[in-house]
């Protein structure tokens, strides 16, 4: 029988991290688990009133426990979609990057010194410190064929992956709805994003059933959108919220690397990039226009844009085969993003009312919520746009703590930004000064195509200027 995926969790505090198990490493190494690396963004707000018990999910009370929106916060524009809450969930296996190489080589029975050296080098350059994954020793014992080159294992992979993504998406959605403070019965639309499953009916229906949503909920599923899927989902949710008065749209993203897990091979050196970089998890956002007094909007989704770059469809390529998904990432990806990102951003920025009349908005006058596809992409963007060193901090923290979790990662970046804004406002209040958060900014991601997804947004938690 297919193995049920391990229980999902919200991410733990540093003290709690030692209770989790590492994937792709021997159990003799469990005592080597170290506390999570401290992030420059203070996570204490997200951990308020949390508790952890074996087999139970940690509640995400960050927004629920937060004070009501203050008068000094930004007011959303009428009719514009806003993000009303965020949520996340992760599988139980915590991967410490320092132990990935030995664990992966052992679990796949590989003793090639050149592949080991290459993976060691990649693990150091990704800047990732911790990740969460569904894959576990228990799964590998039940499905040893997953580590055998050439074995037809797509059915086994989908048996595991389909269950895992639904479970993670369910828990992330419930965390988001709790933070929102509304009821599941008030959800009118569901947008579901995943590149990690394949089945009929799709994961959108499985998630709707797991959450107990109304049979009349209107569903949209975005499949195989890769890393751009989270922002694409926000774009779709924005359109639904603004075109259907009173709509409350639940966006859920869920990803696992099970489908792409393969033993290393000298013929596929690019597979090692995924081993060193990618993680699993789920994210969720509740989107709606014209917030009620009890709702506490976080970001206004002002304008959205999508663009693909002609002739780049082979740069990010994945194909489903009997052995799983065969994924290839071109080395030219960071350079292509660098070459085209400024024009894309300027077109988005022009959507802001007043800009065409001469109201200039510089890059450092904005916040930047960028999907961290990898450190090279962030560095290339930073250099091309001349961004200050701290502008991509929320993205770099998400990459360090969770790796590239595909469509989910933009949710983790936005959560980091919310926390950082609240921390700065609290510090400014104590000092009787103003916060330094930018009102306007861009939410960006890049995926197969190459596809650029972007949203011009407002940080509604920023301090309103006189």
C-alpha cells in the first residue's frame, strides 16, 4: 500500500527544531541536529502563543494575536484586492544543509567522489541552511526502487506526492483562515497551485473536500507553473476578488520534490542543483477587496503583469517520465533575468497612478518581495537595479531557512516582510519616531517560459505619511 506522508507542521522555534527528523541522512546522525540558524528577521511575533506536540499541527496565530489595524496604517483603495492573511505548513523532515551530502550519497548508494565533491560545492553556494522535505528514510525503505536508476516509479511517486501536497495545502489553508479570523464557509473561490502532482480530479477538488468547503466554491487550478506559480496564483486571486463583489478567495500552493528525486548520475550533473537547493512545503493567502472593519489587510494588490521571454522555453525544462520528472535548469537563467528584469519592473511601476504625471519612484523607495530562485538570481537583480544591500533581505532569509520551495516561497517572503514591518513599527513606537517601511513595492517571481510574474503592491502595514 502507498505510504501516507508524514504529518505536516508549521515551522518550529529554534528550541523545537531538534525534535524534527532529518531526511536523507542516517538516524545515527539525528543527535547532530543543530538549532535553526538565527534569521536577521525576528521570528518571535510568529511564535507567540504557539505550542508543539507530537502528531499535532502548530497553530499560526501571528495575525490573530496581532493588534488591530491602527489608524496610522495605510487604507486600501476601494475595489482593489488585498491580502487579508497568510499561512504556511511544512513536512516533518528537517534537512540541515551541512549533512545533505553524506545523507544523500548514502541513501542513494552512490560512492562517486566527483559527484560528491560537486554536490558539496553546490550546497555551500546555495546559501541554504535548512529545508523541509517529505522524503524520509521510511519512504525509501518502503520504496527502494526510488533510488534505482531506470526504474519505472512514476506511480509510486504520485501515490506519495498527491497525498502529501493535499495534506500540506490543507494545513497551510487552515492556518491562513485562522489568521484571517473568518469562517471557511465564507470562502467563495479557491485557487490551487502545484507542480508536484498529476491526477483527475485535480488537487483543487481534493483540497476543497479536505477543507470542507461548500460544493459551490469556484475553483481554479494552476499546474506546472513552477517557481512563478505563487505570484501567478495571487494574480488570478486578485482578478477574482475584484470582479466578484464580496468574494473571499483562498489561494493555496503546495510542492514536494518527491516526483523529481533521483539517484545521482554523471550524465545528469544538473540534478544535483535540485538536491542542494529545493525544499517542500505549502503556503496560503486569503485575498479579498473592500475589507470589513474586522479584517486586517496586509498588502494591496494594485496591478499585475505577466510576460514570457521568446526563445527561452528550454531554459527551465521539466518532463514527466516513467522515472519521475526530469528537470533541467539552464546556467543562463540568472543572466536572462538580469537582462530583462528592469524593463519588466518599469512597466509594472508605471501602473501606479500619478507616476506618468512626473511622480518619480526610485527602486530604493520601494519594497521588494522577490521569489528567491537562487542566490545568483538575487545578486544579479540587485546589481542590475542598484538596490541597497537590505532590499532583498526577506527573500534571502526565506531562501536560507526553507530553500527554493517553488511556488510556496513567495508566501514565506511576504510573511518575513510582514514580520519585519511590525517589528520596525514596534521599535519606532518606543522611540517615538517613524518607521522606515516603503508603501509601494513589487512582488516578483520567475518560472518556466521563461515567465515573469509581477504585482505592483502596497504595504498596508507601513506607517501612513502626513
